[in-house]
C-alpha cells in the first residue's frame, strides 16, 4: 500500500515522476484569474485563526459542510460565530469527502503551509487548530509571506470597470511587495441589462467614467474610458461571466431602447438581454484586440438556485450549479462577428459543463488564421465543478485531441483564498502523470527535453507569453 500523499503523489510512472520533479515542480506561478481582494495584499493582511484564512468566503467548503449536515450557524454563521466551532465542523466533514477534490486540496494546504501530514478529523481537530494558529502568528505567514513561499510571481485580480483600483496603486508604489499584482477588467454588470442591479450600476459607471450614459453609444464610450484607465494600471486581461454563449443582432435604436428600459428598472426579456450583451461584447472584443489584451469568456453556470439562501447570504455562497448550455452555434457566431468586425482578440473559453469541451475546442480551431499569435483562441483550464482530477484529465485530453497541448496557458486558482496556490501543484502532478503515461505506453517519444519543456511552458511560460506579462 502506497503512503498517502508522498513525494510521488499522483505520479504513477517513472516518466511522470521525472517530468514533475525535474521540470514542473520548481516552476513559478502566474495566477491570471482569481477573486482575492487586492487590499489584503496592499495591507499585507495577517490572520488570527486558520478558520479566517481557510473557511472565510470558501463556498466550496461551505457547500460540502451543508451536504454533510452542518447547520448554517456553524458555516457562515453570524459575526460572533466561534471560529473554533466552524473549524471543528470542517474537520468532522473532511473524512466523509474521500474522492472529492477538497480532500486532496485540504491536505496539500496543510502540508505546504503548516507542515501537517496527519489526518484531520474530529479527534485531531483541536491539536491541528492550535498548531495552525501558532504557525499563522509567524512572520512569514502574512498574505505576502504566503504568496512568496508559494512561488507566485504575478496575480491578476478581478475588478469592476467602476473600481478605483486604489489598492493596486498602493501595491505598485510599495517597493517591499515582491509579487506583481495587476487588475483584470470584469464588465458583467454593464452588459446585463436584463438583471436587477443594472440601473444602479449605470449610475456608478457614470461617476467613474465622468460622463452621462443616455444612449447605447454613451455606454460604449464610458466602457472605453475605463478600459483606458485599466490599461494605464497595467491591465492585460479581461473576464466575462455569461449564463450561456450568446449571439443575437440588434440595431442602434433597439439598443438605445433596451438601455433606457434597464436604466428605468423596467423588465427586459432575456432574448433582448442577449442582443444587448452581443453588442457590448463585440465592442469590447475590438478594444481588447487593439490593446493586445486577452478576453476570457466563462459560461455554463446557473446561479443562485436557492432563492431562500440568496436572500439570506447573497451571491457566491455555494448555491450555483452546472448549466446545460446548448450554445455551439451562438459561440461560433459570436467569434465570427468579432472577426468580421476586425476585433478578434486572444480568447480563452471556459464552460462549467464539461460536455462543451469538444464544442469549444473545435470552434476555437476555426479562428486561428490571423497568424499574429499561436493558439490565440483556446479552451481554458477545468473550471469550478470540473476542477478535480477527473475533470483536469478530461480537459487536458480534450485539449490535446482538438488542439496543440504544448500551447495551453495552464492553471489558475479562481479562488478567494491565499492558500489555494497548491492547486497549481495538483494540476502539474496530474499533467505530468498524463504525459508520463503516454511515454510509458509508447504513445509518444521519450524525448524528455521536448516533453519537459512542454510541461514547463504549460506551467508558466505560455501564460507569461500569451498575456504579455514580460516576466
């Protein structure tokens, strides 16, 4: 019986072990998509308990605690909720999660940051809680300390067009901060005319852009101004969250009418919302292409499915699910419209439904004729509910089947936790095991110079080049 999570964890063959330990393991990290708060980096935040850094805001863990019968008062709780009680609840949940990626992630984080290799359960919880809290009090366990010991060289946060980016300014001015932190442009609220926050958001965008938004053309100008502002802060990445791939045409007068309805808080049908989204996305794609930015498109999620819990806790608290997208033709038409308008930027596609992998991969292959950048349109890493061993393996196999795996931009955390950088290790072990298996079965040449360079490129170099970070 193999020891749990030893040096060769997930590395099943000699070739896999060579690829990981000799090539991938020591590569630095670029986290080009996450949801951490830049203020925490600017202020070099410290955590008083493992609960605060590990369970605060982590809807992945919250979801499984609920599944295992933990009451909400011990999960999200109230402001005076006992952090020990929440940690204990998680400790008692974890043994039930064998086969769930949280099982592996938890032990990777305990080992990497706290030197803990024993099993976490109800019996060991108090001892491990105390040891983690003692470790967090050490100098190198501030936010920046965690980032540095993780080997992270660059982080892209997720920022609204109306954000001031003041914390990015503070980070950039602080010569003691060793990690590069850049904003990423996330304009969802500006194109979701059929959703409730739109009216209030337009007022916020008007203030940030310094102009009134009366017509659809004004909205585009305001977004253009904010893109220019983000560019001045070093932004090179954008991100867009869609329910599904969309494409629907509309004239300027209809777009003006839809904007007026959204600003007035009047209902807008989803079909009309798709027209509005298409027009805004087409404009944004052109602006990104002009600046060399990458455009990320995330879709396939149905959100806030429990109205009761949405009312109680708000969004992003663990009540989202995989959607059935049926958006192949819409995706192809959307990218075609970008290309016809002369504004096809570098694009990374993600769907929460892994059945879309082949759709996205084959559609991406139709838009590679520009010649200015290899694999300018590609499928992103396994996302959210697919961010597990099986999902990663499928995404990598599907990518290799439909494109050139050597050009993949690799892993991201998509996380709100500074302890999540071990997910890059998890990904790299899975990547090396997959490629190593091909070698051992005689499916590819045992050319470790070429294959080693490939896994290093996927681990770090490709993202650095693709996004133009210049590290």
